[in-house]
């Protein structure tokens, strides 16, 4: 990052929440913003049981402990908002209004303020006031049904709906309003939901469905494990490799790495009738070596074959370390993953 981070001088007030809102605030902080986290005195950790030193979604943030249901707590928050650029909140629809913090009133008092609002289900509809978590939003968006083996969907951690859907779309909205404010000198509201953000990740799938190229049954599609060259295989040591050789030139390399050129005709790559037998051949071949042996065998080939690492292994992998993706102090954790430098493009 440059000596002066791109969001240096930006003041963000983040109202207490778990998951996507703290993640959004943390990303803004990593870009240079001054983030103040406002939490209730009774439960500053919001019941998630993580010690402060391990709470990476809130590292580097300033903290203010106030009860927003009390007049003095609201007064303290209003004092902070007087100099704030952004307010982030993740309450159910209507909670901010009931606290006396309706965005319209906030913007009357602070015309340059950008209010970023993230609910679970959205402000309208029968579920707007219902509780929910990542897996619930995935379920209603259609995404959960598409992930996993035919027997049952598989929850993909909370990285898709909470962080990929909700937090990222919230950030896009907030940053867009900040850019607009630089022109108009007026703030405004950027509002989305975790459900909406998850749906927002799916346009490619809907296009494929409309074109007759997507099957609603799991493990029957291009990117869901149905293809022999885009799936995970178990190795001799019980660990796994991931094959992603979609293009014919990479598929040819995969056949070379596995030594299956004589058994598998590359011209049949996209013939579904051949896939079950091809999967069996690949599975049998990958079962003859360990994961790391396959990684070594493919090192000199563009075969789109990768070892499936756990989090600890990922933090130690030489390539990841060469790119500065992790730092080791005080313990292994992701580093800042966006680089800013005027000369990067010339490298």
C-alpha cells in the first residue's frame, strides 16, 4: 500500500453487528479509514465468544461502549456522527428509525453523511422482520440448492452470503455514494440485504438457465462437479486435488500429467456420455499418488491442477507467501490483499 492509504482521513461509525457489517468496516479500515465500532456495554463481543485479540473483523478499530436505548448513549453517538463520513448498520428494518436515527433525519443534520444499511432479508416482504443467518439467505436465493453432491446441498461456510453477497455489495454501495458525494457534496443512503447481495452474485447462472445450459439438479453442470475435468479427487494419502481444466489446451496438459493420454480421447472432453467413465479413470489414477506428489508432478504444466489445502497449509504455501497474502504476527492471518501503487502497472 502507498504511504497514504486511499481512504485516509475517512471517518466511519459502525454500529454493533456480527459478520458482514464488521467485515465491511474492517475492509474500510484496511484501506485507511478511521473506524469507530459502537457496541452495547452489556455485550461488546455480541455473544460470539471470540477474545478481542482473536477478533480479526474488529482489529484496529476504535471502540465506543454506549447503550443506544438510553438518551446519553444516543447523544454520544450523535456527537460522533457530527464528524463522520459513513455510518454502517446491520439492524433489522425499522430498528434505526425506532432509535430516533432515521436516515432522513440524519441526513438533514449531516448532509454529507453516507449511510450504509445491510439487513438480512430486505426491508419489504413477509420475512423482513425474521431472524436469519448465512445458510438461510443461501437457501432462499437458490444458491444453496446448487452446491454439493446429488444427495444433499452443502453449506459453503458463511463466505458466500454474509461476506461475498452482503458485505461486498454494501461496500460497493457505500463507495459509490462517496464518489457521488465528491461531485455533489451531498451524502445519502446505500441499502441492500444479505439476501439481495447473494441474488446479485447469480446473473451468470440465470443466463445459462435461459440458454438451456444449466440443470437445476446438483452435480449436473459445468461448474458444480459434474465434469471430470472440473471436480475434486481423492489421493492416495486421503487428501485431495482440484482439477479445473476447462479449456482443451489445459485438458491436454491434465491428461499428460496423469498419463492418461492413451486412455482418454481429448476430443471427447465435452461429450457428456463419456464423463462417467472418464471420472472413474481420473479417480483411479489420482488414488495412486499423494496430494503433494500430484502437486509436484503438475508443477511444470498448465494443467489447472491444485492441491486442496486447509487454512493452516494455505497460510504456509510458498506462492501465497510470495504474494504477501498472510502475515504471521501475532499469529497467522490474512494480510491486506489489495495493492495500491502508481507504478504497479509498469511492473
